C-alpha cells in the first residue's frame, strides 16, 4: 500500500477512534492527576525529621545556622535516594588553593572523626560562603594516596631520587645546627626562605627577623612585580582594590571571572556590578571566560595595552571628560611644573594645556594601529569610562604587566584613568590595597634586620619591586654568593619559574646550595632536588591568619587544623598539630617555633625570646597562646563581638573563622587632620606635613610605604588648597603623575605615564615566517600552578594545555587541531598540540599554565594524578659547553594506578600536558625587576622525530640571554648612596641602616 | 452548585477523545502490536486501512510486525527526540532533560523504562494532559482547562511536532510493513490536526514563535571527511535522518562492502570504500537523491499542514543547505578528476 494510495483520515475520524479506545477494555490507565508527585520513600530510610532551615525573614537558609555547627545533622548526599542522616561538627578554615583564602567549612563526621567534605563558610566576608571548584577539592588533597606523610631524607646524590624516612628530630637538629652556625659566623645572607604562596600575614616576617637575617625570597617577580610597580609609582601602595560591586564601568586587564588575584571574591562582585547595570571591558588577546562575558572585548596585541589606555586617557583629556577638581587637588602637578617646566607659569590651567599636548599623539587611531582594536571601540570605552566617573573600577595584576618588557607601565597607564576620573577610594571606584587589609600585631616584634641580601636585592635593580628570585641560579653561577640553608615552601621553581634547567643545575650543586629543605605536602619537581622533604599540612591542617583586599572592607580570616580543633572541643589535648594530622604531617607555625628554639636553645643568640609564651615566661609558646594574644589585643572590635556571644576572642575565631573589622572604607586620603595631630608640625616645600610627635598606637602592621624619618620627624599628611589632609604616602603626599623617584634613580623617560615597546612588539615579528608572540601565563579557574596536582577532581576537569592558534594562522601553516607543532624559543623548544580557535588574535599563540607535570621514576615523584613519566638527559652542547644541553622526553602520559583510593584505577585521561616554562629564558625588566613572560617564538610543524611533550634547552644560551637583559639595567644610579628608595615598599623591610651602600660609608 | 453548559460538555468529550487517540498511538509505539490492541483495531477500523487477514494468516502477520518493530525502533530509527533536535546525536542528552523538565513541571511521572523523550512517552504525556483537561471541562473549570490546552499546544510546538516530521519520514523510507508506514503517517496527521485546533484562538505571533536558528551548510571551518560525516548523520544539522539500513542499501546498490559499527563508522567506511573504487561521485549523487526525496515529502506535507510551517521551515532550510553542500562536494570531485 503506497503512501499516495492511502486516503488521509479526518480529525473527526481520529476522535471517534479515540473515544472508542477510551471506552474499550484495553484502557486500564486511570486518569493521572497532574500534580507534583510525592517523593518515593524507601523502606531503608530511618525515620528522622530534618526540617528545612530558615532565615529570620522566612527564606530557606543556604547554610546550616551557626548555632548548630557543633552538632549538625544532614542526609548523606552520596546515599541518595536513601535518607541516611550523618552527624557533623562544622569547623571553619580557609582554602589554600589560591591567594584568595576563601572561607571553608569542614564537615567532620562525629562517628568517624574524618572530614567528609568542605563547603563554603558563610561567615567569611571575602567569599561569603561561595567557593570555586578548588575549595571543595581540598578533600582530595587531604585524602590523596600520594601525599607525603613522613619527613624524608635524601640518601643518594642530590636529585637521584633515593630517599629514606627520617624523623623530625634528625631534620630539625641538622637544619638548626646549620642556621646557628651561619648566625654565629655572621653569614646572615646564607639562610634563605623561598616561598611561593605565603598563605599567611606577618608570621614569617617575625620569624626571619628574629633570626636577624635578610633571608626572605618570594615568587613575586615572576608574577605581580610589574603590576605592583605600576601602582606603586602612583601612590606607593602597590595593589589595587576595586569596588566592582558598586561600579558603573569595569575595565579589566586580566581574567577576574575565572582566575586573577582574588578570583572568586572579585568574580562574585563583578557579577553583582554587572547585574546592577555595570558594563565591562576586557583587554586580552585571548577570549578568556571573562572576555566572553564582557561588553567590550579588546583583543590588544601583546604589548600594545599601554597605547590603548593612553588613547582612552587622551579622549578623556581632550574631550574634557576628566575630573578637574580631583586632578587639581590630588595630582603632584605643581611639583611637575616646577621641576620639569620651569619656564611655564605653574598654574593648573597651564598644566591642563600641557596635559593636552603631552597625550595628543595617543589618538584612538594610533592606538588602533598599535593594538588592532578599533578606534571606534576605544572611543566608546573612553566615553563609558568618563560617564562612570568616580564609579570606575579597574584591575591589572599579572596579564600584560607580567608579560612585557615595560609591562609595569600598563597598570601605570590604567590607574591614570582612575586618577583622571577621580575614582580612587570612591564607591564603585578603585582603592589601594592597604586601605582594605589588616595585619594584626603579634605579642612582640623583633627589630628589623640590619643586613642586606644582594642575592635577592642586587644593585642592578634598585627599584625591583620584589626579590629578583628568578635570577638566583644565575647569581649563584656567577659566584655572587652561596646558601648554607635553603628552604623552599609551597614553591616549585624547577617547574614554575622560567629556565627550570638552570634551577636544576644550581640546586644540584652542593657547594652552592649546601642544604635544601622542601616544606611541602606533596612531591614536586623541585622537592626531588632537596635534602629534606618535610611534609606540611593542607588548608585544613594548619594555622594562619590573613587579610586580603577583596572589597571595600577590612577583615581577617583564621586557618585552622580542623580535626585538632574538633577533637579539642570534645576534650582531647594535643601537644602539637602533628598528632591530629595524618602520618607525621606538621604545620609550619609550630615547626618554626621548634626550629627557632633549637637554633638558640639557651637563648644566648637572642632568638628564643620571641618564641616564648607571653603567658608562661621562659616556656615555648603554643598556637593557642600566639593567636589568643593577637585576637585579644590586636583586632579592633573582635573582643566586643566575642563577648556579645559569650565567647573569648580565640573561641570566636575558632567558631567563625573570620571577622570583619570595618566595611565601606572610602577615600581615607580625604581625612582632615585634627588640631591635636597637627600640633608642632612643619610643612616642606611640597606641602608635606612633618611631625615629631609620636604616632598613636596602631595594632595594624600592614606594610605601608613611608618616607624615612628626617630632622622634622615623620610625614603626617599633606596641605591641599590650604587644608591639612591625610593624603598619600608618597614623597609628594599626592598621587605622583610625575615620579621624581623614577627620574632620580635613572629612568627620567618613564617619570610620566607612558609606554615602552615590548620585547614581543609586533613590529619586530615576521608573521609570514611564522614568528608569533606566545602568551604562556593564563591560568585556568580549576587549577592553581602546581599546587593542585594532588586534587583528582580538578585534574579530571583540566589536564591538557594545547597551543591556541587563530584559524587564519592555522590555514597559512596548514595545521589543524591536534596536529603537533614545535615551538622554538630563544634557548630551545617544546612540542605541543594545536587547538585552532577564534578565541585568540591572529599572530598570537597562547598556552595555559599548570600542565606538563613530570616525574622521573614510575612510582615516586610528582603526583600520578597529574604527571607523565619522563626521561631527562643532560649532555654537552654543540658549542662545547659542558653539560648544558637538556632533553626531557615524555615516556608516557597519565595512567591509572593502584592505590588506597579506588578512583586512581579509574583515571581515564592520558594527557599530562606539555611543560613550556622550561624553554623560557629569564627576562628581567630593568625597572620593575619583573620577569617578562611573553616569548617571541618560531612555530613550525613537528618533525618526524618530535614527540608530544618533548622539551629541549641549552642552558649556556639561557645564561647568555640573562646577560643580555642584565645589560639593560642601570645600576649606576643610587642617589644618596642608597640601595633603593627607602620610602617605597620592600617586603621584610630592613632597618634604614641596611639601605646604605657599604662603599659610601654613610 | 456548578452548572454545566453544553459547550463544556462538548469540550470535555473532545478532550476525552483526543486523550484516547494519543493513548492508542502511544501504545502502538511503546511495544509491539499485541492481540488486545489488534482486537480493538479490528472492531474500530480507522488507524490502519488494512483488510484483515484470516486468523491463521494473522499470527504470522503479527510475528512479522514484531520483527518490524525491532527492526525499526530498536535497530534503525530510534524514536527519541534527542537524536533529532540535539547536536550530540545521542540518547539522554540535555534535550531529554528539557522534556523531563516539562513533565516535572506538571507532576507527570514517566513510569516506563525508556527515556522521557521516547515518542510513546511524549504521546502518553499528551494523553494525560488531554484527559486532565477533560476532567476540568466536566467540572466547568474553564480557566484550568484552557491552561492545560495551552500547555499541550506548547508541548507540541516545542517538542513532539518539531521532530515527529523527520522521524516519520525516516520510518516511511525504511519500513517494509504498510502497518508502520501508515502508523507514522497517521500519527503525524493527527498531531498536526490537533496542533491546528489547539492553536485556534491563539494569535499568529504566538503560533509562529517557534525557535528559529540560522542554518549553516559548512560542517565547520575544517572540511575534513570526519566533519562531513558527522554533519550528515546529525539530523539537527543535515535536516534528515540517515539510518543504518539506508546506508546498507546504498552500499548494496553500489555493490560496495557495507561497513559495520555505529552510523559514523558505517558512513565513513562507505565513503572510504567508494573512494577506493572511484565511486565517490556516485555515492554523493545517491545521497543527494535521498535529500531530494526528503525535500519532496517536505513540500507536500508543509502544504498539507500549513499550521506546522513555522516549526518545520528550519528543516527545509537545513535540507537545502545539505543539498548545496553535497553538490559542492560533487563539483569538487569532478574538478579533481579532470
């Protein structure tokens, strides 16, 4: 029967049929009531009544109410649909998986005394109970079968991978002995504590200063030094604190919806701002998640961000869209006119005329030519910025500032826009970090060290904003010093830093690094080269306090060893946190106390006194005592808040894990000084007010820039139009449009906001010959450097780092997604796969951070959740240098393995990624000292012998590149015989006497 | 005391009858034709115009229909919405969840063992809606009844009507039994007619407010064989459903070995084998013929069921784009040859 032959039935026929069918016996189904179904109840359920928790306004609570945290019952989600209740104690702590330190609540099962999960802590003012994937994944790290449980000691040659279990006593005695010897022999620059993510405020500064050493080293110059220096040039304070939630326009040169500093706390506030109508512009050659949510995506060519920002500034200036009153009152334009334009009348109108001339060439059309972003969009954004006025928030942390030669000029130019709009410290504007941060003073502070470490603060980089950490291997190679004791903590320079093979060479040399202790919860590429590997706790296994500028408020948060706290609440007593942690895992706070006691057992070195109890003289301080003192004496408002709940301040912090000291902090520079403060003060030619009167006692020890004390005392504020204001902590007391510091220290061409051609400037690229700028810095929201290698959930989500390539470039090169390419840098190459995507601008390639972890033996080394098995060969180079050629070959990727965790046998992904950082030489910016991450690379199709993950480097070449960049520095300019400007920030700032160069004799 | 008016009574019996038809159709798709339903059909000729056979012949006919049911719905043309409207061409995708969400909103329980977007479940849901509507009419609750008929219209528009067309055409091309050919055709006709009557009273804008999306013929920026094949086996892209048996028939007609595996594998080996025996052009022409066949049926059905036009136009555009793409491929092949 064909379709055509068939006669169509009418609707009526169908209905007749239907009626008959309903009436027929074959219809058994009764009418189904269209209502919500009742949940089916399983017979297995134990009867228990768990009423929904409601807030006072009747809405359902998103979190268990805090009065039930000590005894909270809820159904076990994993056993759904069976309703099996579990009883928990909820103990707050903070996440250690990025820099934000968001609040976590550990759910401790009262039957097993095990942590079953981590959720958000609603009492934390920064994260407000909301976390990213990395927070709950802390549970993976706690139960990681690969974690290090006992102190380990190297038994073969360094780096040979032969280890034996040792005791804390053996390690402590050996290390303490080495440090004691160095202190006694006055080798105070030979003990170095090199930290990646500090995760604490104030504790280590106190420890190192109690030893009298200048021994702090950080990761900052491979990260934020460029960003910091740009802000510091304006206001001394080196970080922005945007009030995104109240902004009308948000300009980001970073990816704060997915990573960036204070990713989660900032992301939720950016969303609030957007929901309230704010518009967002993102400058990034890559379509980041953030750019994809922006109203304006400005895919600037790498290195062209500053011209675009200056063009925006120019539009604001030429179209008179800037805040004249703010600029007149708060810019050091008078100083600029006097110093630089002595022939012109020093009036504000004259300055404005000059400003118009100075930036006239930065037209949107010029910026379009430099950046590839249309002049039209630049104009639109400029007008949006102007319209937002004082509600304009902006942020640059790493991104362009960390990528380019002269990258520090990007935040310098970005903040220029805040200056022009007067959006500094305003509602919806951008504050300085120190206004929104609070570091409480501990019970006694040691004096500042009187020594200067040239391994971290070399003379070539007097303005370097942090330690020249990434040059350490080259400094050691050049014989600038040696290390008797080297600690790495949450730091993996072999993997994370540029030029990792030079790090291997330096760390293997036992004459340069006599003893290396790695303080880490897990194995990594650097701890493999240690003498001691000392297991330290994760975010739920240690004490720390911290405070970050997440929004317009000041708060402190308290990280705690949650099992110890829970068991103490139930009456158990502990000698130290090791007893509560798995294996013999310890926490740093207690470790440093113990180590300091062993360095100075009888107190004769003057070290021990700082680690004795303020409550039990002569005895070792405990964690309860250390933090009790801080919470009782140094956190304004906390004792009162605790009392209101019938708790001691320590009990309050143990219960809630965080405390907000102040909120809605606006424009502190506008505070008028009172008569009492001004009594007996003097005013200098810049209008800065000096006073010899002692300052009122403050318990906030947040490091702040400050001019050194002079004959007239210390700087108190600044005169603005006849009135005395608190002002800014700069030499001029104002925002420094003109930086005399830069001029005096040898960089006059950068004394005003301007731009410098990047080392990856597109003019210098032969694009047709497949030269590209490689952007290697971007982070993923689900991982954090190498620290999350032990979080299985996170590695299941992200485990591949292909090279992003624009379709136009792919077509020219005849490559497609998943094809292998060889990425040639100045010192070697890596082999990776391609991902063709419109999410990257033509002429630019990008490869994400985090992936490409490796281990050298089947069973041991970097976590097997994340690492591939690799072979590492060192040989003599063609140029004749000894042992400088390094070849890393990936033998296999990630694969399942047997362990106590059944999930390890379920690993389905195989890609371990590619380790690109090894092939990057060091690029120290001559001004800020920041490593300039972007690379000029030559991209080619992989050859027959190239395999995925191959890495090759000649470290003789990398040393030569180091020398080339070193030659850009201007070491001769040290005004007044100083090592660096005293007024600027310097971490672990020494006594002013240490700032004097020895040869000046001053 | 609520007094019933005659309109309510008519509406109630209309809804009741619609429920019956939907339920009957649902049963015909949910499992093989059983004797009970056959008895009903024998007594109420309508859904199929078959002249019934003798009792002896009937048993073997039922047996053949059972085989055909498996052949069609278990082996070749899976009757799940997600295969036709989603980009994944898989079962139990986000499309399924959307259907599930629609049910849950109304407290409808899918008690069967198949996914929520199985054609039988969607038809049963329509039956339930109609039955409840009848219940409201009986109680003279016009607002509630109108609400339910509005939902029924919405469900047809967003789900069942959208994919039933392509499913129905695929079955018609594939089946060897008149029973199933007629079943799908009658189902489509009834659903269209029901949609028509449900849409009466709604303004044109509401009827036409059907998700439209732009159609791209290019499989993606990379024109590889894999991408072409993925495109061709994805109804949401290509505008038709190429089932395994159709590929098998193609291979047979060209005297090529037919591949095994999933649809992707089969079509890939068909292309590879055709290339090996220099029959690519022929294969492409055969595919174009299939597309044209669909296009003709489309034209006819769209004319017949004007009300479904807005929802179906997208399919037509997809088919046109696919034909164009295949013709381009054909051209390229010719040029390469010469």
